[in-house]
């Protein structure tokens, strides 16, 4: 059964679809805003990156970094190029480079005839994501400790 034109569109990489039409949205507060529709970024150089180093913890917790996307989405339909671009350290290519750097010594040991063991890949993944996993474990321990101490705090400050 041949693939139809509509199915071919769905099978394309959605990040590269830039020629789709966008529709101005009719919203309740639209008369209060400007009539100018935001432009769609043409390529990756026009897109903004995720500002992970540009804001503090409160802005991160309150999702203030999403406001620019919400403003665009309120005026017109959001296109794939409207989304923020990942910072270089979060891109798959950078993570793969780090993984490859940790994986090559293991492969060389295996080629030299040394026995690697069943946990070789797990250790390589652990080395690749050591800071990410380390911080996640630290935050989980702090969260669990705070949760365990909550009854003691609430007992001391209860009114009854």
C-alpha cells in the first residue's frame, strides 16, 4: 500500500517543518493586545536558546521562562521553530561525545583481551552522567530528609 502525501508530511522530522501555515488566534483578550503577529524564526540561528543560566531558582520554579512561548501561542498557532533551542551542553551530540570518550577505553580493554564484566556499560553511563545523577540523588536525599522531619516541625508549631 503506497504512502499518501498526508502520511509523508507526518513522517517528516517536525523540527524541520517551517513552511506550514500559521493561523491567527481569536482570544478573549486579543483586542487589548497589538495586532502584529510574531514572526516565525526561519532557521536555528534565529531561534532563542533555553536560558538555563539566565534566571534564578524562583523564575525556574514559576516557569517564567515559558512566558515568551505563551505570548506567541496566544496570538497565533505555535510552530516547531517557535520552541526554544537547547543549550549546547544538553544537545544529544555533546552527550554522545561525552559517552564516546568514556566508552572508548572500555572497548580498548575488551579488544586487548581483558574481561569487562556485565556492569561495564552501567559504569560508562554513570561516568557520562555523573553530575546529573549526583545532583538528582542529592536532591532526592534532601527531599526525603525534609519529608521525614516535617512531623517534628508540625508537632512543635501546632496550635492545639
